[in-house]
C-alpha cells in the first residue's frame, strides 16, 4: 500500500505536469494562432494530442532527472519540496505572462531541496548538472537562433519570386504541420521531467528497483496529464511568445517551429532536459532578424532572457525553503 507521503508526491508531480502543459502550450501553438493558420481551440487540441504522443516516445530525459542530478538517497519529503518549489515558480511566471522554463524550475528546486536535506553540496552531481543542464541552457537557445536565421534566409532565397499572397497560402498550411512537430517535440522532452521525478520517488520509497526504467503507467499518466493541461491553454504566455518578440507572418512561424523542434529533438536524443520556451523564442528571434534586426523587439527579448537566468537560482532557493519547512512538519 502506498504511503501518504508518496501519494502527496504523486499528486504534486501530476499537478506540476498539468501546469507544465498549460504553462508551455504557447510554445507549440502561439505562432500558429497569431498568424491565423488555426483557430485557438483547434490548435490547442492538436497540440494536446501531439504532446501525448511525444511523451510516450522515449525516456532518456527522464533518466537524467532520476539518476543524473543527485547522488544521495533522498527522503520523499525532499522530492515533494522540489515539486512544490517548481510549482510555485511556474504559477508565478504564468500569472505574470513570463515564458520561463519549467524544466529548469524543477531541476533548480531539486538541487535546492537536496542541499538543505543533506546540508551539503556534495550530493549534487555537478558534472551531470553542467553537461545536462547548464550547457544545454546556453546551447539549445543558440541552436534555435542559428537555425531560425539560416532557415529563414534559405526560405527567402527559394521563394523570392513568389507573390506574398501565394507564399502566405502555402505557409499557412505548412504551419499546421510545423506546429504539430513542435508540440510532439515538447511532449517528448518536457513530459519526461515529471516521469523522471516520479521514478525517483518510486525508487526512494522502495516501490521500484534501482536501475529500472520508467514504468508504463507513469508514462501514460504523465502524457495524459500534460495533454490535459495543454488543452486548458496558456493564453497569457501566448501573447508574449506569439507577438511580443517580433511581428509574425506564416513563413516566420513555420521556420521558427521547425527550427525549435529540430533543436529540441537533438537535445532529447542526448538526454538533456531543455526549455522549449527558450528555444522557440530564440528561433523566432533568429527568423525575424533574417530579414532585418529591426523587426525583432529586442527589449521584450531581453526581458525573456532575464527570466531564463533567474529561474535556476530562484528555484534553488524555493526548493530549499520548501524542504526546510516540510522537514519540520514531517
């Protein structure tokens, strides 16, 4: 029979996954909605379906979360504290319309909770954090930016002789496919973080053997929860992602989604938990600057970048505070 603390961890994990779904819905569909390639409800439904499929595809990122961040045997309340810290940050950034990273929120909170629990930084696998978290934190947005710029320049060359009306008609249709691809890659990477934290909790409680993969019921539950969250939508953040960085056109939306999807899939293959928020925004910046840098609202982009750099330190503190408080209670 599951303990009350384990049930609390599972409930919190699914709450986090649900929030992750509606928090990051904008990443996959904002450009599609703002260029009117799809109505909002249709886009959200498609995104939810592709999130679900993507979440069932692999588990490399989940294993990074379960085995590659901390080396100490944690107690369940520490994992609960990590989830609560990430949830607090996600809700705050969602309310403020800030497209922050749910991935780094969870990892930062786990690090902070572990440090408070062990009263030391030694249990943190800093090499793994550096390679799987810090390096992708910088490289994945850079890849999105470069791909967005290069693909946009290529599209300009290939379709230089097309009329704007003809080009918009084509890319309106292609954007539906690129949005589906982006939603798939979001599910394939982002849903795995919660799978990893649940797997860690099951191992900690003795319900799962060390070295075991992610149970099928965990995969399906996380996939369904993220899809449900996605179906609720994230229109606060959609306003920032969709039209806050640059003026969107169908061709730009298509290029940004394909570029970010490719970057995310590459990182997923490496087991790196990256931020879909970061990658789609830099891909939009890259694609927008391919025509002229003046098309990009760099002030808004700068505010988003600030959120990226504050997420890890703030959630380390939040996770640590939650672990400190819950430690007294339990």
